[in-house]
C-alpha cells in the first residue's frame, strides 16, 4: 500500500473516471478520449452496462411520472442486474459508489420529470445503514410556489429511488438555486 492519496472509488481499471462515462452516456456527450475508448475493454464494458441501465430509465422517463407497477418491477429487476454488472468492471472499492451513481441518475430523472424544474443536479451519498442521502439542486421555472415544488420533489425522488433502485432514501436536501424567468433565454 502506498501513502499516496486514495484514487476516487469510481476509477475504472484503466484509470478513467466512471462518472465521466456516466455523463457521456446519460447526456449523449462525445467521449473525452475517443481513441482510448475505442481500444479499452474496461471503458467499453462500463459504457455498455451504463447504456443498458440508463436506457431503461430513459424509457421510463418517456412514459409518465406515475409509473405503472409492472414497469417499475421490470426496471427494478434490470437495474439490480445492471448495477451488479457495472460493479465488475469498476474494480475493487467501486461497489457503493457505482450504486450512488445510478441512484443519482434515477433521482435526477425523477426531478427533471417534474414540470416546474428547468435544470437539476443530484449527488447521493450512501450510508452505513444501507440508506442513501440525496442532495438535490434545481433551477425552477417561475410559477409554482417553491415550498410546494420542494415537497413534490421530495415525494417524487423518494418514491422513484425506492421503486427503481430498492434503496431507502434517508434524507433529501432540496436547494432551489435559481428561478428561470424565461428558460428559453
Ligand atoms: Zn478505459
């Protein structure tokens, strides 16, 4: 063991950051290092797993905020499989953090499905007791009362994360960073 600072637990075995791949896949961004990705089995494995997991979520987001029960169960089942599969490619120590990444993505999609939300980011932190704490930051569209919006976000995020990831949300901090008066600007 060296005394050098520990690498982030989301580092793939090739040294690339899994979070960057999550962004790439979920936001449809071009790869930061296309030549490396074209050659790297670790990156390709992770991208394939993320595409499968996030594709299921994207389909879900395309449905409605109120999810049919049967669909939730299928997505949950797939996510559990994919989450486990992603871990294999993520190397040692990645287990919890990969879960956090997926949980963050689920939560973010639940947040974005709320009409009054213009932009959102979510950071999740797993707890020793198996629950997860979420830090949700949004830019809201001008219109609904912010206390009502925050309450709706808490309910939606908690329900989706529990239904899709099987994770108990222990705490949700919602911060409304800004209000978009004209979101098209
Ligand atoms: Zn790689």
